[in-house]
């Protein structure tokens, strides 16, 4: 069983100055990056969800075969896969809803 490492507040990494827009994982463009197309964004998102589901399937197969696995990890991967799938379905529904609204607009 793995144990989590406790990080003291003094050891926490600095995330940057949020008010100036400097922080890791920032959504947006760097000066040298070109914008990612909507299609690329959606395809990459679906690939990530697929990878998450495959990770869960692999660990659940190990569990079904009776192999020694961390049960906590199994449950976390299952919840992560479920949440990813539900989020992807919600995004799909919002995109379809937006498309229908655009189609109802008169030109």
C-alpha cells in the first residue's frame, strides 16, 4: 500500500502571480505557440478520456484476475473514469445545444 507524502506549507511550490496571469497550467497562448483549433481540442480531450477509461479497465482486469492491486487506486481510477465520461457527455451536449441555437438564428 502506498502512503501519501505530506507537504508542509513552506515546501509547497509557488504557483506564480495569478493577478498577472502567471501560473502553471494556464490556458491560453504563449508567444511562440499557435492557437489550437477547436477540432484538435476536442480530439485531444476524447483521447485523454479514452486513456483514462483504458487505465481503469486495465486495473479492474487485474483485480478480476485476482492479482494483488491497491484497492484504493482501483476505486480512484474508476471514479476518475466515470467523472471524465460524464464531463465529456456534458461538453458534447453543450456543443450540440450551441450548434442548434446558432442554426436557429436568422441571418
